[in-house]
C-alpha cells in the first residue's frame, strides 16, 4: 500500500517536466566522456598486455620421445 502511495506522489512531479525539452545536458556529456576515456584506457592497456603474451605452444615431451600417448581408449581390452 505504501509503495502505491509513494508512486502517486511522484506522478505530478513527472507531469511538470516538459517531455520536449528534456536533454542530457552537460552532466550527461561529462559522464559519457569519462566512460569513453575509461574504455580507451582499458583497450590501450589490454593491447599492451596482449603484445607480451607468447602464443607459441611448448612441444610435448612424450610425443617427441616416441612414447605412445594415452588416448581415450587406452587401457580398454
């Protein structure tokens, strides 16, 4: 009951705002610019870290020595 009462009090406040004149304003631009700078910084950092990664896989010692590998059917009669 109290929730519906609270909502009915906010309805007149919403009616006072002209729907044609609502804009994000300077605060919206500042928030968007900060988010864009954060994404740019994160992508730059990720690029730096990805260049440090060595994608070459180490050779498997068992395969080079000629030992049979234990496959999924190994040990089954």
